[in-house]
C-alpha cells in the first residue's frame, strides 16, 4: 500500500495529522521501539534549497514516533562533511532541539554479506541496521542525474560511509543497471520497514543539489519503498521506468499494490534530468546509443567556482585535477557518475552535451 497526501507548507501539525491517519494501523507495532530516522542529508544546505529532507518534516515524524514511546536516533552519511555539521547546517539539529534524539554519525565500518542482484557479496555500512527495531526512511523528492530520482530506495545508499560511496560509483562505472543493482542490494540489507517521503517542496531538473526548487505539496507513506518509488514515477507521468524501478520489476521485487490518495494531486511540467530518458518511444538499444552520442559532460562554470577542490576530492575515478586553483576534467577517465556536479557546494559544475 502507498498512501499519497497533499500538504502545501511545512506545518508540523498538518504533517502529523496526515501521518496519524496513514500510520494508524502501524501504531501497535511502533510502541516502545528503538528507531533510526534516516533523512536525505546530502550536505549542510539550508532548507530553502530543497537539498535535504526538511527539518520540520523530520520534527513531525519524530513527534509522532515519540508519542508512540519510541526511542529515537537520527543520522546519515553526507557526501563530504561530517554528519553533525550537516545536521546543524541543514536545520535538522535545531528542529529536533528539546527532543531526546540520539545522533548517529554513520562512521562505523560494518561488514555485511549479502547475495543479491549485483555480482558483489560484501558491503560496508556506516551503522548496523539490526541494532534498531526499525529503520524509518525519510527521502526527499528530488531528481538525480544518474538514476533519475532519488527516492526511497536510493536514500538508503546513505548507509554507506562517505569514502565507500565513491568505490561503488567506480565499480559500477557507466553501467546504470549495475549501479541500480548495487543500490537495491544495499536497500534490502538496510531493510527499512517504513518510508515517508517529503515532497512538499521538491527539486526537479538537474538535481540532486542544484536543480529547480518547486512546491509540489506531496507526501507519501509506504511500508515498501520499491512500491512507493514506482507509484511516484507514475504520478509524475514518467512513461519509461527509471533504472531502479526497471531492475526491481524485472527481478519480481515490485508486485501488484494499492495506491490511496488523500486529496487531489496534480503535478505538471516536472522536469527530469537531461541525462535520463523517461518518455522516449524508441527501442531500448537505440535509446542507449543516442544517450551515448549526446552524453552530457561535467563542465566548469568558472564565475561560480571558488576553488574549494570538493569536486576533485569526491571524484571516484580521479578524473579531476586542480590546476591554478581550478578543476580540470579528464573526460577520457570520467565515468559520468556526476558526483562532482552533485556535491559542488557552489553550483559551479554544469552538465552540457558532449557535442556543445
């Protein structure tokens, strides 16, 4: 079951009202549980940038869980800064002030064996999921230049510590299907029992950090992130399944499910990243050939660059070098994971067609 609702602004009382009705059947299962809330915490950006799960959204969920007598923890592994710093800069730490919520830094190295869809069998996580009675997954509705959208399944990639994330990008290379398999394996390892999506203010275009901020007024709840992601793609009018959903459907991880709407939801002109095909009627092989031909390359917006070297530091392939205080791209080595564009704190990296 996936439940959609409409909330136009970040008002804690209205978010709690929606959650109270949506989670009513789950309340007996929640009482007294040790719970880890896992928001999308890409980096320490302010709430108006729509980069992270909104602080008041996290507060509303925390209050609902606290009222059930739950013992609460919150954390994530941001791209290039400490969890505590990102929680503070994002406003989440302030929003949870006065509540008894433990901080988890995701800096452990928990080795897990798992035989899933990808050819890999060992994964390193920053926290031990089994330490908690329940993981509550709190994704943000945003676009993503590699997998199209970063929703419930992609959000659990945050369980991977910072440096380990780059290794997975490197192993997957340009193969989006393989990267999707890796993301699915990690999600199944983490196994969140509840996913609550923040799409009140969302991001489209070339997300997940520098896209267009827009108010959609969408919230969603499900006990199955695969179904939630699939349902949301349909709500956004995406005709060709995105990589994660495509793989999940092929492997039988998405079966028939019900969708309930609490309110009228209409989303128009949602812009997907130009790096992802979502509505082409052409055969898959031809789409791949065209994508390769019109591949978008990361390029420097020189006036915006501060020479911070974050792009070079996070590049899993080492395809970016700093020269005279500016990044230089080695496109022969680039695997087009777009980590540089995603984590640049100044929006100084654009994605331009190869032919431009």
